[in-house]
C-alpha cells in the first residue's frame, strides 16, 4: 500500500513551536502522559510492564516545559491495558518526586487494579481504592479517582457508588478529581454511576459532588458528548472545575461560552502540547482568533487518533511521540504497538504534519520511511521543502 494521497513532503511547520513560551494562566490543563517501554525487555501481552524510566520521565519534563500539568498513571499510560499496578505505583512515585524537584504540577490515578481480575465485593473495592489513595497522597500528587471495572461489576445501584465514593471523599486529606470514563474508552464501564442513561447518572454525580464539594477539585468527563459536558458543567457547585476529557470537542469546550468554560485533562494534550500551549497563551491574551487558528488544526488529528476502537488511541500517541523525537522506538508495554493498522497510522502522519506536530521534519521523514519498510507501506516521505 501507499500513503494516502501519494508521496509526502513534510512542511516543517512544527519548528514554529520548538521553543516553549511563557506559561499560560487562564486554564488548568493536565496532559495524560504515556509510558515509554524498554524495547529490550519482554513487553508482550500479559507480561509485567518493563519501562524505560529515563525516556518516560524526560517526556514529563517536556510537558512541564510547555506549561502543562502531568496526569500520571491514567488510561493514556495504558492503565488496565499493559501497565500493571506495581509498575503504576512506581511510576507515580518517580514522577511525583521529579515534579517536586522541578516545580511541575502532577495528578495521579487512583484505581482498584491491584485486585485480581474477576468478581470483587464492595468492601474489597473500597479497600483497594483507599490503599491507592493513600499512596498517591503520600507521593504528593493530586488524586484522580478513576473509574473502576471492579466497582462497575459489583455495584447494583447508584447508592453503591455513592457509598463507595462517599467513604473515600470523607477520608481524603486534599481535594480530588473525580473521573467519568465512558464505554468508548473502556466497554467494561458501561452503566457507570448506576445507570445506562447518562442524564440519570449525572444526577448521581451531581448529588455526590454537592455533598462533598469541599473535597472535590473537579471532575474529568470523557463521554465524547459536548452537550452532556456543558449540561454537567452548568450544574457543578461554585469552585468545582469541569476537566474536559473530550478528545473530539476540546477546542470549543476549553474556549467556553458566556456561561463558562472547561479546563482540561486530556490524553491528546500530550501529543499536541507545543501548539496547544501556544493556543492557550493566545486565550490568555483574549486573542480568540489566534486560539482557533492554533488549536483547530489539531482537531482532525485528535478525531482520527481517538477513532473507534477508541481505547487503542494509545498506539497513535506513542507513534507520534516517536516521530516527534521523544523516544527512539515504537515498542509498547503489553505489545500494544500492534493496536492500530498501518493504514490508520499512515493517515495520522499527514494529520500530524498539518497540525505542526513534527518539530524535526528530516528526522520524522527518516523514521516514516523506516517504519514504512517494516510494515509494507510505500511512503515515500521527505523532509521539509
């Protein structure tokens, strides 16, 4: 096969954003970061994750340099899809220590993945959450109470969710971020919060937040439904943030309207950090046209990156990190580098170039051609004109 639309000469537009500028201030934005696998280790499906710690932490420095907080050990880091709990705990510990040393902002996922796959009681789910919450608080990161497959399987009603989260919130020593991840990202989470109807589930979420408003910094919503996000955002108590997790509609949601805006906790931000930071600085200055000009070209890429099956977006994230020079290989923990087809990734190349995400066009072209040889795709690709 060949690249869509024939040979490609990269634009070199990514060089415009190669140097970080002043930090943006009008929005809080966390980039959910991936992990870099050790390519010499047995990172195959079902094996414990083996991480290249130096490259993984270097990528976090890159995100902090552009002004983003790091959302650590979330689904972008393959939590539940290759990143096992012991490695996630070590990742949080190392990243939080580096954040303290470098003045970076960090949030970290709290889950129940130390429990074995299969049925668990509600008491076991609460205990698992509490153990990880204590670990994240001890590390000094903002806790993100991730959706739990175990809780989704064990809960029989909305009251089970309210009781489980209520006990955790009553015991936390700092405000947390709640997390509502839809079934597009993880089919096991269908019906989360006790109802398949998201509007009725929203009533449960709002009731929980109102009861514990001082313990909730915000909620990350990843349902890929902009109207639903705006409806929930308008119901949040004063001071509780909406963190958009909508990788299909984030430019408009972050830009906001007369009723408010969303902050961000997004996997796509890790891939688009340089132009996204420039866009957010334009927003700081009230330059809405500049914001749109910088961020809108990233949206076609994001919609392709997160296309169904959405949960395989991590493969594209790592592919882009490799093309941008943040790592020197494509191996992923759990063997997930096979999660997207050559045709999908070939299209991603053009979208990344159009969005200004390839800072070194010659390096990217060399890697694209090498990749094309290994997967049987005739590129051909050349560096900037």
